[in-house]
C-alpha cells in the first residue's frame, strides 16, 4: 500500500511539473493558427470575388457591345447591299432607251441558231421607217437577224420597185415573191425546221432594242411554247392591258388650229415639245365615233390624273381580240401618244406584265400576231389557213398543247389595222415615229424623209 501511494504521489508531481513547463506564449503560438488563419482566408476570398465582379462586369459588357456592334454593322451592310441592288434595278429604267447595251443585258446570240426576219411587205411609207430598225438588228451590225426576207404581198408596182431598190443596196435583205393565202406563205417561206423566224407586219414603226433578243431567248428558254409574241402597242388586247398597267397617258386631239402651220419635216417626236391641252370644257366621255378634225392634226397631253384619263378614248378599251380595239383610230392614236411619252420619260416599265420575268401565257386566248417569234418546225407541225392569226394564236396551240406566250418586255409599235389607217394617217404620228427613228436609230446616211400622205 505504501508502495502504491508513493507511485501516485510521484505521478502527481510529474504532472504538475509538466504543466508548469508550458508557457503562456507557447499556448498563444499554438492557438494562433486555429484562431487567426480562417478569418484571413475568408477575407482574401471575399476580396477576390469582389475584384472579379469589378473586372468581369466591364468585360462582359464590352463583349456584348462588340457583338451588338458587329451584328448591327452586318445588318447595315446587308441593307445597303439590298438598297444598292434596288437602286441599280430602278436605275435600269432611267437609262435613255437608245443608249442601252442590249446585247450585254440579254445575252449573246446563240451561234448555232439562224434567225430570219420575215416582213409581210406591201406599203413603203411604213417599211421606210422599219428599215432603220431592221438594219440595226442585223447580225452583221451586231444584232440577231441573220437575214431579213421581204415577202411581197403588194400589187402596187411602185411599192415593189421601191423595196427591190432598198434590197439591192442593203446587205442581208432578200426579196421573196409569194403566191396564195397567208397559210400558204407560211408553209412555203417560213418552215425550215432549224430556223427561228421573227414574223413582223410591214407597219411596225418602233422596235425596242431588247425586243428581238428577248423574244429569241424566251422562245429558246421555253421549248414547251408554241410561239412568243412581242408586247404590241396598238393591239386589241393590248389597249386594255396597258390601260391597267398604268402605261396610258391622257391625250385628246387638238381642238383648234395651231398658231403655226405644221410640216412633217419640222415635227418633233418629243411630247415635251407639245403645248398643253387648252383650257376648254372637256366632255366626260370621248365620242368614239368622232373622226379627225383635219389632216396632220396633233394630240395634246392633259394633266395626268384618273379623272382626265377617264375622259379620253382609253376608257372604252376592252379585253377582246376584235371590236373597238381593231376599229377605233382614236384608241390607236392615244396608244401612240402614250408610247412616245413613256419613251421620253424613261417609263417603259409601265408596259410590263406577266410573271417575274415578264412572260404572259395566253392560255389559248387570241392575241394579235403583228410581231411573233416561232420555229420553222412549229410551222411545219401546224395547220394554217387564210385566217392565219386564229390558227397561230388559238387553234394550233390548243391542238398541240403548246401555249402562245407574250414577252411583255419586248415592246414594239404597230401603226394601224385596216379600219384605223385612214384616220390615223391624218394625225402627225407617222411623222413623229420617223423623227424618233432619224434621231435615235437611223444611220446618218440613212435619214428618212416623209412620203406623201396616203401613198
């Protein structure tokens, strides 16, 4: 027992001794990590997070601004490109028609296609003007027509002698004697299967530079078609179509004698040279049975608005292939006056209709064939009688299941139908078309002078 008691005392003394060896500073130093380290780490982490927010927010904002600016610039560039394209499209209509490089715009004449112009000839006072357009469109002059064949349908010796003289001095022209009705003429003289024919009446007094190239390419690009017609100024169906495409300008025949006598040599084609229609009462409806007041009279422009337009002959236009569209000289006169106005104003696009490229499917409805493109192989496959227009525009397309198309960008002017001719020749329009051709189309050595009215 004594021994155990002494051992316990010894243990207690050693414990007291060990406790007295631990100094207060040692306790502080040992305790410091457990007390001071954590607050320091917490404080540095908060500072790091706070600094991160301070530099991260501007960075994110800057990147956002950069992307927004980039996207805005990209949109602006796209908008500018679209606007530029639209301006170029609009500017294409503002070029003077005689300065257009039509070969570049339409394409190049296919080298493996022979194109023959076929003129159903009979009246020299019209063909004299047409001659300038034909020469301009000859392949040897950079156009599409390899040759022009004049199919004689005149019994007047002076007309025949005149055209033969023209042919003798013009390379690319050919005179062809014909017999029988129109159907026979088609079969005998426009039926080579490998040739593309451009058939035209002899009283075509204006041909847009794009007309023949467009008709050739449209026919080639649409092998399913029967034929391609031009957009004819003064055609029965065209009166109504052009009225509704806003191409017609309000005109009326001059109610009084002009102060100065008019002569064909001094007649300008430009409507801007005409005086305005005088301030006199105008009937609400034009008398469609009224004839011309005198020879060589003028048609004068009115202010262009719907009210005035409804007082002019165009109000009587109807979408039909016969009737007033063929017989009315005043409808034809207003069409010619409007065309010259649109030429001078560079607004020929008012005549366009059809699909996105200006092609119109007649759906077996009749259309005048004053200016027409078709293959000789199509003529061979057709049945053509003396009533060639009905057969070519309606019956054969329906029988063969191949539509007649109209290229509305291929503009030409047809001067008159038979019932219109006498009164139209008492206007100044033939002289004005000649004036335009002399200024814009005819070569200096091929300037035209007037024929006597009715010759």
